[in-house]
């Protein structure tokens, strides 16, 4: 990722981001022939991943629950819920520019970091639901439709002297998948 430097001299600085390590455990059961349910617990180690740790992301526990009901051989109805506390936190932030971020020339304050997080990476939504269905037209051709809603979440960071930054995020997504088995 390239970030324009704070001096305004037209130079860019490199920010290296690495995928955080994750540990997950899931369980799925099929209590009836036409019903599947499952849960997944995941720990995401943001605070030790390059790039994210410098921007003070917190580790995250994520829990997901889901199910699929098949009223007929060809139709599958699906639903799910996901919760993960935001790795980006608000609150009062220190304005002292004493944070060093590798490959960046200028020092940052906690408030500067909060501004960058909340404007550049508003990964703050915590509750998500999903609904979906699948339909098998033939043995080889099927369709999957899905809807995802991330509920509105707002985070505010203050500098202790009346200056603040705020981010608010909610999302809706629809996906369509056409599947061909061969």
C-alpha cells in the first residue's frame, strides 16, 4: 500500500500489510436429513500482523452460526449470523507524535492513527446476518443467491481537546452464483 506523506512534497511512503495469523474451530451437525447447522469460532491476531500492529488494531474473536434447510431435493434455504468486535477502537487518543511507523518518515500520534484507521479502514461493523438460497435446476447446473447485511456501527476518537474523528459503517451485499458441475 502506498500512502502520500504528511509533508505534502509529493513523495509516497510504503506500508507493508501482512495477513494476520488465525486460529479457528468449527463444528457442524446434521440433526435431520434435510437440516445442517454449524458454528465457527475464530481468533484473528491483528495486533501482531505487520502494518495492522503499527496502526493499533486489536485482536479479534469472531463467532459465526449458520444453517441450511432443504425442504425439497432441489431447494436449499440458508441463514447465518456473525459477530466480531471491531479491531479498531475509539475513545480519547494521545496527541503526542511519538509513534514510529516503519518506512514512514513522520512520527504519528494515537489520534493520527485513529484518523487513518477510521477514514482509510472503517472495519468497524460487528453484527452481520446472511440469508440465501440455492436451487439445483439439473444435476450439473444450479444457482446460489445470497444477501448479507452488516448492521450500522459508529466509532468516535477524540484528542482530549475537542477535536474528533468519527466513522459510521453499514453494508448490504447481494451475490449471485451460477454453478456448473462437470
